C-alpha cells in the first residue's frame, strides 16, 4: 500500500459501516451532510406553510370572492402553490452518497439515496477490475484523508471514502481482504488456523543451553 498527501483536505468525515446479508455499506457523515439535513427541514417547513396559505385563502371564513379580487387571488394561489411544490421538490433531489461493497456479486456500487429512501446506482465496479487500494493523507493530522482505488482501464483513481486516518486504515484492511479471490481467502484462513493450532515447543532454547553447560 502506498501513501500520499492531499493538499487542502477538509476535516475528516465520520465513517459508518452497515452490515448486510450481501456485504456492507459505507456512509460518510460530515458537516456538509448536517447542513443539507437542516436545509431539507427548512424547505419542508416553508413548503408546508406556502401550500397551507395557498389553500387557506379559499377556505377561511369570510373569504372574499368578489370579481375584482378573484383574478388576484388565483394568481397569488398559483404563485404560493408553485413555490411550495418547488420546496418539496428541492428536498426530494437532495441526496446522500454511499458505497455498497457486495461480496456476493463481487462488485462495488456507488449509490445516491434521497431523503425518501429511493436510491440510484451511479456506478458499478467489479472487484476483479480493482488493481489496488491506497490511502491519501492530508497535510495536517486533523485533516484526515481519502481511500482511493486504482481501477483497470482508468487513469484517474476512484474515490471510495473520506475520513480519519485510523478509520481509513481499518477500512483499507477489510477491503483489501474482500478484494482477494475466494480461494485465496480460504487458503489464508486455513494457514492462519493451522499456525494457531500448532503447539509451541516449551523452553527448547533454554534447555539446550543448560545441556551444553
């Protein structure tokens, strides 16, 4: 694994790993995500107020339906209803990006998910096309870094995740193991279990020294 530095990196995001039956999902949470969430709540509130006002001016007791004001009320209703729907549409378009590591289908999926839970796969990368993974560190310890992938046939590295260096190291070790073919992973596990099961020779070196003495 090679290391490099990223100039002007932002504060590290907090990575979350969600386990699934087919693999796991990597999500980032940073101040930008919190700002988008606050923006969505504001848009929802404004949209509800505008739609309620557009409907309310026709339902409130004492509503005026004179010919002179009817055209003004229709225009005002259309304007407020249009702005309210635009607010709701803005919330629906706000997305969060996540990476799905599918160890069953042996692929990585870049997914955009909106606040209603609908997801759209923006990219798929078969694991066999990934040559290597490496961490780019920030210029400062607090700036974190990025986990990048080298993909066959692509000159530019593929961004996988951003976060603190500790998070990225742990994620890199797990991803590197998942990228290995299944046969190689089984062989390595069997070798590790065999090494752990092999009994150690107690005090062999010290007994040899006593015998020579």
